[in-house]
């Protein structure tokens, strides 16, 4: 079954103390201890983002790995297609959606990811890593929110950080109203949308008040209609955290301050 899980924000980069969404992603795989490949391309393959990924998944029942496209020359031969197709889950981080897609296309990774999805590899991500699977997203790669084309695996659009970066939502709604982007979805930080095939299945959240909506133009095109999706809250038992390296702490603080641009 083709599966995509798109988070408005959250996961290991934003909620290290709350693993509910990350654990939900692991549960989407067919295998009990899935292979999980992190793609930190949107963030420039930051060492701190990679470290945060391993800090989250290193002691969980899975096989974590990462792919740094910026550093392929120093790792020896890497067969991208074989690597990606051997995974159970591909988890894409946040950062610049426009930069990430340009680099993926240069390496042919966009087509490899489509093949992986069609073969049943779970595709997941947050922020830029969530919007990339859709026909359109709203990026801040240039400093201001603006619509941008995605990969189009899902025939809908998505805007993220609806509560954390509220300036995105009006731009998105206007783009939907005018037809600049196809109708789609908006999600708060801490909320994730699950798609099976190309159909929306359900919304889940790691925060009690996180929200999501279906967004489409009104019948006469004069406004947009936002229909609440009512996420299922995912409680978690928590765990004893290991000491967090200083670079990971700095990286997480940068995300909280919204220094990155999706």
C-alpha cells in the first residue's frame, strides 16, 4: 500500500520530549524493526539535524541510516536507487523546499522516491519534508511565504506550521481561492496527515490542541472553506532521555525560533 505521512511540524526536530509522531511513523511500516532512512537535504545536511535523528531513533526498534547528498564525494560509491528501495521508511527533514527539490532532481532522487512509494516504502516528513509530496506547498525559502510546486505524488496542496508561522495560512488560502494551487490541507505543528494511495485517511496529533483542515474554494470562488479534520490525539509514555549533545540542543533551539525556512 502506498503510504505518505505529512506533518505540519513536530517529530524529533521540534518535539524531542514527545516521540508520539515518530513512533506513529515506525508503526506504519510492514516490518517489526523497519529500516528508516533520513533525508536531511532541505536543511543542507546539517550535522546537528542528523545527530538529532540518531538521538531519537538510535535506541528504538529500527535500523536508522541517513543520506547526505551534499557529502556523497566523501563516502565512497553510493547507489542511490538500491539504498532507497531497500528501506521501509524514508523520513524527510525540514528546511528549504525549493533547494531540496532542485537537488533531488539533479540526482534523479525524485524519480527514485516515486518508485519507492509505488513499491510500498513509507514516505514521511515534516515541514518542507511534508509539503514536497504534494502538488503544491507554501515555502519561505526566499523569506516570505509563496506557493511553490511539489513532486505531485498527491494531487492536493499543503501548508504547514499553520499555528507556529501564521503568516503562511492567508497566502495559502488566497492561492487556493484563486486557483493558483489546487485545493488541499493545512496543518498545525504537532499534527500529521496520513494518506493511503492518494486518498486522505486520517489526521493524528502529538498535542491535544493541534488542528488540521481541508481547504477548498467556495462554490462561487469568492472565499475559501476550511473544514476541520479532527485529529486523533496520540498519547505517549515518554522515556528516559540520554544526555543530548550541545550541537543537537542548538539545532532544536533554532527550530523553536523558526530560523529555518521551509
